[in-house]
C-alpha cells in the first residue's frame, strides 16, 4: 500500500514538472488571436511521428487557452517538418564476462519549426528543435520514449513561440 502511494505521489510530481508549458503571462501581441497549425511534414522513417507531434502541439495550444486554432486565415501560423527520428542506446551496463548490455534507449525527434505572424507577414521564430525521451528497455517500450520526446519537443515549440512573440 505504501509503495502504491509512493508511486502515485512520484507520478503526480513528475506530471507537474513535465507538463506542457502554459501561455499564461506570455508576451503575445493582443492582435494575435488565432493560429493555424498545418500537419507537419515528415522526412523521417517513422510514419506517425508528424501526426502525433501536430496533434500534441494543437492540444497544448488549446490547453494554454490563449489562441484559437483555425483551419484558414489565422493571425499566426506554426509550421513544422520532422527532419529526423532516432531510437539509440543511451546507457549501458557490463557484466563480469565482459558482456555489454543496453539499459536505456533515447528517442530523439528533430523538427524544423517556423512561426509566422500573418498580420505582419513576418517570421517570428525559425529554427530547429529536438525533443528527447529516455526509456528503460526492461520496463518500457519505444512508444514510451516517443511520447516523452514528442512532449518535450512540443514544450520547446511552445516556449520558443512565447519568447519570440
């Protein structure tokens, strides 16, 4: 019972520190009310990563409750292109028999991002961002790492948009 409570407390603490960045207190110009988020492009070999990233970004924008997402004619546009997806060994262990085994992997998702103020026809932010998700090979799957990497990438996108606006 104590272990369950400890795990629950740890999960809640982790969620509080790893959640999406909020737009609260941002420096968005008052004339920016809407944003378009077209489906990200995908140059990686991971088929669903662009869809998942676009969806997570849209959810974070809505959760921030500052900009309304529209399909066309938004005051601003966030476009992105997933340029790479990698799932690579992160930590290793060695046994007495000189055998090396992988303990953790890391999923890295890199995207080129562009934020445009459509009212002023001006780029607000243009750059490359990378999200990482570390997972334990014995207890978690690559999907766990992918989810963590997408969450971190979306957080970075939100942070850069707020700083740029």
